[in-house]
């Protein structure tokens, strides 16, 4: 029988990707889990395996083409029905599928369109009444417009439910009118600010039309890369949704530098490079346990605060494709050596397009270290739905007055951006000062 190999659900909020390489051709024989294409998504380079074994009868994927979740990559002639696969639904590269996502996919295919809402019987009738008093027959009400939801991935539908919005009220801006994560966030933001659109109104873009720059001189135009486009969408949504405030402080890391110099060779033998980022990550992990509101998310639609019992810290990585933030799971349970290994590994694979989509998700706090580039301070943007991010700038040796004299000390500038809806300025100052104390006097981590 003929089976279709389709683009599977790759990761949370991943809807499409660009085909980088096609590894099969018509007439080839493939086995289960053989790689058929390499797909570059907004987040990573993913190898798509075949869920079937058989002979390839048709290849629809082409290098350079964009494919969405559910699109057919190729068709394979098999001897029997493949286990754990259905021809009428996209497969998954994960071992298990979210039951909620599976139910949503089934609902999209089998459920009829939602019934139109009943006419509003409470609206006052303002039509003129004939002077004779004769009652004219009431015209039949016009049928309400259809409320069919635009196409959206199960993960997007789940996000809409979690934010308390109806998916049919959201206008999609993606390919073919698909609803994206940014569309959901924009709708929530407009509703919270009281600027939600009435039914039938055109979507608000918030961006004026660009002028014709060629009127004033020669220009070059280049397409936005996928990572840059994703960064633009997420940072714009975060900036518009979160009321940002940034707290600044400085940490004396003279002792940290001495510690790194002394332990560098030992850590290198263990297969890692000891850096200030690894030390800061460990201190932040402890700080998040003592200040739980910095390890939380705010659910405005349902008036709730979600306090996370895990500590997953994202480390911003500068890559040729743009900014990526791979996440270190359970950072509070790892040693500094383990953190150094994880940071180096994730950063290297992010630059080489080898990081997996699920390694870019689930962060509860983020760190952006620009010290290797330069600068004396910056205000990082909080990555929604997180509520805080720590910015690290370049350290410098400065004269510090201590012990009745000036001494040369290595001083590290830190900047903490936070969501003012859930965190107050005094809390932010205490949190950042605790991190500074942890870097200056590590034994303070064990006082409580």
C-alpha cells in the first residue's frame, strides 16, 4: 500500500521550515528511521526520519522549498500497514505525543464547524413603527457570519486556550492565513489594553507602510532569515506585552577570577571550559529558589501567577543565524563543572545548527552575557512568558576604596530587566544584590 511521509510535529510553536537537503529519490528503498530530508526551522536544523519501510514512489520535497507541518514529503510503497503511523495525520518525531495535541488534531478533522451564535434577543429594537399602529411582519434576521477558525497548529491552539482567548477570534498572518504565536500574543495584548477589534474589522498591524527608499538613492534588499524573523516577532511581542524595568548593580568578582584561574586546568581535563557564565548560572539558580517570583509567569487572562518548581535557565548564544537561547534543564541540580560542559555544548551546537527544538523551549529565566564583546551595560528584553532576564557586561579592573585605601578590584556590571506586573523595584534590587553577594562572598549561598 502507498503511505505518505509527512512533516511531523517538530516542537512547540514550530509550524514550518525550509528544506535544506533531500536524501531520497524516486525508486530508493528506505527503512524505518532513515533520514529523508533535513529541515531548517525557525529554531534548529532537524533531520526528518521515515516512519515507514518500503520503496519511494514519489518525492514532493525540494531543496530550498518551505514546508509546513502536515505537508507530504514523499510517498512510499509498503508491503503492509506500518505500525504506529496513519496516512491521514502528520507523524511525530517525538516518542510520545501530547494527548491534548492529538485530541485537537482529531477535532480539527472530524468536528463540524461551530454552530453560529444565537441572535442577541436583548438588543433594543429601534426601527420606526408605522403610525397606523399596524404591526408589520418582522423580517428574518440575517444569518451571522461563519465563525470558522483559521488553520493553526495544535500547540498554537493550546496556547490560545491557556491565555483564555477563542481561536476563532484571531486573524492569522502566517502562510495560508495560519495563526502564529505572535498573532495570539497580539490579540491578547489588544484585549488587555482595551483596543481589541470588533468582529469584521481589519487586523491591526501596528506598523505603518514603508516609504519607497529608492527615491533618495540606491538600495539593496535582502530577505529576513528565519531566526531573525522569529527574533523580531518574539521581542516585539515581549516588549509590547511586558512593562519593562531594568535594575543595575555591580559585583566585585576578583575572587571569582582567581577561582577560575586556579581551577581552569582541572575543569579542562574534565572536558569543559570554566567561565564566568557558568559561575553566574549556578548563583542565579540558587537565587531563583530563594526568590520564586523571578522563576514564575503571570497569567493575566485568568488572574493567576504560575510558580515553577523547576529551574531551567536559558543562555543567549550569538550565532551566524542570529540570537538563539538554548536552555539548561535543572540548573540548580548541576555543579559548576556540569554547567560549564552544558553551556559549551549547547552554544557550539547552536552555532552549528545542531541544537534540537526542545532544547530551545521551557526556560524559566535567561542570562545574556555580552562581556566577551564589550560595553558597560545594556537593558535586555524579557523573553515572554518569563518575567526576568540578567544582562552581563564586560568586567573591568577599577580602584575600589576598601581597608582604608584604594585597591584594584575586578568589577562586573549587571543589569536585571523584569516584568513590573509581578515584580516590584525593591524585590528586583534585593534579588540582584543577592546575586552580587553570591559572586563576591560565595559562602553567603549557604547561610539560609
